[in-house]
């Protein structure tokens, strides 16, 4: 795919990515410059990802970078997110994945820090949409180790919890990945509140 085609694709994709990022920010799933989102480029030419150090709640088109599978920048001015390996390894592991979202969603992360499993069987919506949510053992953010271990956990559902870090969801498009992240965080919140009301 030529650079000009990828530039046109970036322009066309931006409004939807901006809409989703804004929604997640207003849901409290992004704070400061944390989190990142990506979509697969047409003809599997690489990925379009948010750049490093930008606030996803105020995403602009210049905050998107297209990179090939070796991490080379095809177009865009910033550096890709430090979690680029995480995104790349998930796309490599699952050819049906067209979009990925990574956040430090607070209820999901808090539940994990408290050592409470996100048991989807307790909530019909979560079980239907997320199936099972494996926990990826801790590895430092941005490392290839984290990316490789995360990719190995794929296969049970569209969401993963990253131990002491956050969550990642993936789907055929960005709206699906968003629905999974929202469902994950909403479920974690319900389970956390139920534990507060009735500590076990
Ligand atoms: Zn992170």
C-alpha cells in the first residue's frame, strides 16, 4: 500500500478514533497521557497507532502514526506509543483483530491489585460478551516480554487484564474493542461494589 493511500486512510479513520478516545476519556478510562489505541492498516500493511505522550481525550490527527510490522514509521510525525510491541504481537497472534485498546481502567486495575478475580460467570452480560478474561502476569510496560506473554494469553475472549497495570481489549473494529473495554470496566465496577457491600 502506498504512503499516500495510508495518509488517506489515516485521514478517513481519524474521526472514528477521536470519537472513541473521547468517549473513553469521559468514561474515566484514560488519565493524562496513559493508554493507547490502534487499528490494522488495509492489506495488512502495518498498524495505525496513537503516538507517545499525547492525551487521548484531546486526540488530533497529528497524534496518529502509521508503522509497518518492523516498527518503521510510514507516515506521521510523532513516535509511536511505547506499547507498540504489545499491539503488534496481538495483531500477529490473531488475524481477526482489526483494532486494539489499552487502558489503565481504574476499577479493572483496582480489582486486580486487590487480588480479586473478575469472574464473568457472575454477570450474564460479561459472560456473553467477554467470555473469560485471563490475567497476564506482570512484566514492565512497553517491553517485548509483556507483548509476548500477552499474545500467548489470547484465545479465551476479547479482553485481558494486565497484572498491576491495566487492560487490553481487541476486536474486528475499534467500536467492538471499545464495547469490550466498557463491558470489562463496568463489570469490574459492579463486582468491586458488591464486595464493598458484602465483603467475603
Ligand atoms: Zn499501560
